[in-house]
C-alpha cells in the first residue's frame, strides 16, 4: 500500500515518523511538506519532498476553486496572511498536490487536523483522486491521540454514530480511570501544548531563508519573527482576576477558547463575543454567578476589555483563573462553545451546554431542571476513552501503533 503523509510542522512530522515506523516494512511511505525546516529534519530519516518542487503552472485547478472559500476560511478570519498572497498560495498548493498525486500512486493520505488551508485543500484534492484519507489530532486526554477517516472534531465520523453503543462497556474500569484522571488534574493543570509554546523555534529561520529564494513561498502566516519575539516578552496580556471562594458560590463556568480557534471558526455559529453575551444572559436567567476563565493563549485584548466592561456593570460576573478541574467540580453548570471542557464536565456529571457543533453534544444535558442520564454519560465516556481515542502520546518519543484495516 502506498501512503502519503502531509507533515507541515516539524512536531507533527516527528509524530508521523513514529506512526509510520511500524508500517515501513509492509507499505511505501512518502512524506510531503511545505516547510523547509521540516524537510531538513526528515530528509535523512524517510522519503520526503517539498511540495513546492511539484508545482506546475500548467496544472488545471478549476475543480479546486469550488472549495477555495471554505479552505481559506480560517486564514481569512484570523487575517494571518494578506488576501492576495493567500489566494496565490492556495493556487500553488493545489497545483503542487495535484501534480504530486498525478505522478505518485497513493492509496491513503495522512493529514493532520484538516482545518487550516493546507489540510483542508489536501482533503478535498484527495477526494478528486479517490484517495482514502486518515486524519490525526492530539488526544484531549493524556497518552491518547485521535484518528478518523472523515476528519476531526465536528467533521469526524463520530457525528454520525451513537457513541453510547459499545459492547465492551465496563463501569468499574471507567470509574477507576475517571477517578485517577480527576485526582491528577485537580492537583495541577498545565496543558502539554502550553509547555511547548515556551520554546523559541529557532529552526524556523530555515523557512525564512528558503522563502527568500523560493519561486513559490508558501507560509501559514506572515510573521516577522523579530517583532513576534519582542511582543512575546513586552506585550503580555495582564489579566485582573477576581478573588472568589469557588466552594461558596453558585455559578455557571464558561472557560473561553482562543478566539481564533478553528473549532470556533468552522464549527460554531456564535463567535466569542456572542457566546459571552449568551452566557451572561443564561446566568442572569438562572440567578447564578458567571465565572469566565480566559484561555491562557488568548492574545486578543478586545475580548478581555469587553468582559471588563460587562463585569463593571454586573455584580454576578467574575473573571477567574486557577485549576479548571476545581472550577468544574464546584460549578452548577458548564457552558462551552465546543472545547474539551464539555467532556470534562461530563466526567463530573455536570449540566453542560454546547453552543457550537461537537460530537459529544448529544450526551450533554443543558437544562438545570432536568436530571442527567448518568448511564448514558458513562457509556459515552467509556466508548470515547477506551475505543475511540487511540493509545499514543504526542509529546513522548515512544512507538505509536495504528491499524489500517477497515479504513474507508
């Protein structure tokens, strides 16, 4: 079987190397990237090519223009790259990938996430060539990753399934897992991704060097690294948190996602500001406090300023920090757009209201006046933790084993 792997960032490429290690003896593996520093890391470890080397200006991409708007949705929303350059890069990427597929037999295409332009376009082009796809994403629980033939999150095949249906349900096994997980998380909650953000990615200077001379300079964002480095240490957002005793308050918890999160952009009809307004109205209607927890990676001061204004004129709004699991544990209800906190709320049998699209939404009860169906929640959680999520830690260096049997 011929497997192609789209590995843009180096950390994703390293994970895919671990995934494909067990497959190399029985399958032909070819890596494809648009980042030169990723290419340099891979070139002595596997068969890897720069997608830019396949770009042919004569390749017809009329069929790709049909999905250009959807493919570039995230970048347009973020304004991370000028529109004229984004349009050029979309064309270059499509021509390069179509040329690659025309010259190389591919049976399965490995794609990371699929929400940004390159991943989205790669998925659509694979369909044009009748190539099977397999999407990957970091698991939202330790030591796990997600893999699906249709996509991730709300674009995955989970949206079409009854996730309570599992023949191997073991309540004791679930209770042990949940108990141990909650105990560990209630102690401290540092997201693994946050640790990696502290490291300065000096290797990306190779991308800058490459793009200075490349005929087709493809980037995900237009970044001035010197300016970014200065802002990293001089423009940090200082949040004025409220001091509250969470054990003595009756509150709804609304942990914010990053405003530029692709899950909000692609899978929610409400943006961050509209979601805050809805949470405020819900708290007032239920005569509860509203605890808003900003995301640690948020860089948009406007959303915080908006919350400050609301807080100044409403006595039931509090801006909180601290351990998310402790906040969940003592809350009356959770509101989320579509983040992992919804699943975490289910682990405490909390009322959870999901404002966007999420595969776990059918297993949540948003109405405080109704009882939570704990058996239904338990069966969903068991199936998700032990059958849907795959074993393999993105942040370690151990082997990752996958089964390609039955990939549709």
